[in-house]
């Protein structure tokens, strides 16, 4: 018997014959209970940990007994005819997963969007137990044929997560995407846009005006995460103080973030405000990271880089301008790992981050105008 150090309650039971089975151990009513999760290697360590964490969430947060829940799910009235059981479809799993993911994952909307766009049209009405490994390969190969690259890996990971939930609920007997090889090798993220690429991007966005183009302009000017910019709301914008109050519920690290607005950003937002409906909540209504309007703008660079490279470009350019790693990290709202940074430094850094983003705004304007920036390489000094 081997217990996992990361997922509390996860154990691997090994028989003398060498058979390996994953189990989840917990206490209910003072007595230990054992719940079988599946055999290894059909269930990988990563999948087993995910299942164990879900069971722990069920116990600690929802105050429910996993063993009892599983027993209820498998119960069938003794007098019910065998053919009376409803067929559980993939569409039913998608609804179940949405409820499941809302309380566990900040990016659940992204998962639901991908499910509706790529999976429901193909599998929505199919009985869940009829979906095989061949169906998964067929769907992913089709996305590759349509021109999708690394994004196929994200769809594959979503399929794996969906069927992990199904396996946990005993809705399927086998995981059709377990241990499936990724179609594209994940590259190390090190791409930074050159001056020529920045100029071409800005001109391309100007030629394709609209909410999607404006969202990308803001990502390039502010260095914030794509989903955070796309989900921007009008009540988060303070035009008087020229700040964007990003709430903790919408940030990756769960920490509220104040983003100073540079002059170009303010002009973009004011223009969008004049076109927005009176009761419109979002700055970019209807826009999502996976929407066709967003994907269509990729023709500007034809795959030479990805939109997430804009954030790295901003941080690299700020470093070239002489801003410290601390200021850059605060600008990008990176997680803080030291005890001092997390618990004792309560300075907001708004003044420093404002200087950083306004300097970058001016430098980008020079680049777009075809000028060589005179600011690059200069060290920025803050007034005490």
C-alpha cells in the first residue's frame, strides 16, 4: 500500500501478483472507508489525483459522502423495466461538467465555450458510453485539418477532464482519452515581438477595427491576461483616476489588481463607451477568447506568434527600459511567493506601474510611427 504525498487519501494498492489499483481512503462517522477509483495504468497518477481531489472537495466543501453518492447513482428501482433507463448522452455530461467546474475552476467559462464550439456539434446526442478512443482521434484530427495547432492540445485536455468526471461518476467504464499522445509539442514560451512586428500588428488592427481589435490593443498596451481584458466591465473602469479595478474573482492568482490606464488606453475606452448601449455591462460584449472574431485577427501574423506573446513582449520591453523586476511583476499582477511580498508589503505600486505603462505607451507610439525609440536602454529613476 502506497499513499500519495500530494492528494490526501489517495492510495495505490499492489497485490502480490503485481496488480495495481487506485483507492481513495477517508473517514465517515469515525470509520475509514475505501473507494476504488480504477486500476493502473488505465488510470494515470494525474487522473487519480484529480479524482481524489474531487472526492475531497465533495467531503470537505459539500459535506457529502462519496461512497453513498456512488451507491445512489448506481441504484435502479427493482420493478423498473430494463429498457426504461434514460440514455445519458454527451450533452448531459456537458451540463453536469458545467455545474461541476463552476465551483472548482476559474477558467470554467473557457471550458464551456470550447465544449459548445467543438464537442457538442459532434457528440451532443451520442450516448456517452458509445464514445470511443477512435471518436476522440477523429475529432482532434479534424481540428488539425482545419488549421488548429497547439490549441488542439487544449481541446484534448478538456476532453480528458470531461471523461475523468464521467469515470468518477461511474457514467463510463473506460476513459477514451487516457494516456493519449499530444499532437503538437509544447514550445517553451520565449517569443517577443520585434519593432517591425509591433508596427505591422498595430496597422493590421487599425485596418480591422472593432471590439476584437480594441481588446488586442489593450492587451498590448497594458500587458494583462487575455481573458481578463476580454471580460472587462464598465463598472471596473474609473475614468476620473484613470484606473482599471480588476476584482480578485477575475484574476488568475485570486488577488485584486489596479491597472493604471495610459493615454492611448483611455482614448480607446472612451471611444468604445460612446458606442456601447446604455445598459451594456461589458466593454467587449459577446467577445470570448475562442470567438471567430478573435481568431480571424490571426491573419495579421499568420502564425508567426501567438496573442499570449503580447504579455511577454510588454514585460521584456519594460525591462529594456530599465524598470525593475518588482515593478514589472506588479504591473502584470504576477503571484508573489515570499512571505514579505505576500503578507507585509501593502504598497499598491500604482505610481510605479503607471509610470511603466505610460512610458511603454509612448515608446509603442514611436515604434508604430516608424521612429527608433530614444528611451530604450535608459534606466528609470523614481523620485523618492
